[in-house]
């Protein structure tokens, strides 16, 4: 191959490498930066896409209620909740040996909670179905993580 073509290919590779590094730095920055405020609602209560909650309907946050084992523990769902045996998890399940260190994550987007498995060994089950992708949560759904069963309440 002529040397000019090799030089051009080297610069293209270098450019792609810098582009990749810039994307990684941007992703890390977005992950570490504080959340941006939600878009403001219009006068009729509709959000960005014209679908909104009526102003007379109060927003009630979702919660996780531990139903098995029956300890009556309730965990509020914030923007993001991690479930697992690790000490830093929002919902610690240290006594359940079938739970991974970081087992699952529940996050709220546009007022709706979603659950995703974080590559756990024994899997996460939503209403007895094993999660294979991120799924929305609804009031009354049962989430099984290891031998622990949690219910979504409002």
C-alpha cells in the first residue's frame, strides 16, 4: 500500500479514537452531573407532548412494600433505586443469599416506574415472569428478587 494511504488511515483511526474518548467523557459527565429539571407544564397541565396529568389529580409517589418475608418494610421510590446485597443499595437485601450484590434497578421516568435486571445470576421476576428487558411497573405488580417478594404500592 502506498504510504499516503496508510497516513490517511492512521489519521482516520486517530480521529475515531478521539471521537470515542469524547463520547465516554460526555457520558461520564452526564452521569455525574445533577439531574436537569423536567420540562415546564403548559397552562392546561399538559407536558411536552400534550399529554398531562390534570391539575386536580395529586401526584402520589410509588413505593415498594416487602411482602415476603413479611417484615412490613416500605421503601419509597425516588428517581433511581438499586436493589441488592451491597451496602450502598437503596433496598438492601443482605440476608437473601440468592440476591446479587447489585441485582436490579428501579427508576422513574415521566412519573412512571421501570425495572431492569442488572445482570444478576438468579434473575429478576415481575409477576412470575423472568425479566429479559426493562419493563414498566404498575400498582400491585409483584417483583421477586431472590427469595424476596416486593409489591408496588402507591
